[in-house]
């Protein structure tokens, strides 16, 4: 229910949302429509945290794709 409330509050600024993790923890990945929309979402969620334990992390999408490196 809380996840649905978060998504409903930011829906107009978002291109995609997905969840990862299980149990009592996990991540909600939010892809904003624009950098400005991302700032608005973060500001909104920081002012209205879903829970006292909420944390926010920045991430980027790696345009190179997956790379495998062998360490010797």
C-alpha cells in the first residue's frame, strides 16, 4: 500500500519504477522523465519520507552495457 502511495504521488514525473529486494528491505528504482523531474521527486520524497529509515541514493545507467573483467 505504501509503495502504491509513493508511485501515485510521483507518477506525473516518472518514466518507470521498479522494485528490487525482499523482506524488510529493498530498493525502489525511479527513472524520472527529465533531470528536473528527478530533482523534484527527490525533493518531494526527502520532505515526505515514506518511513523514518528511508535513504536516497543516486545512480546512473551504464551506457557501455555489461562488461566482464578477469582479475589475475
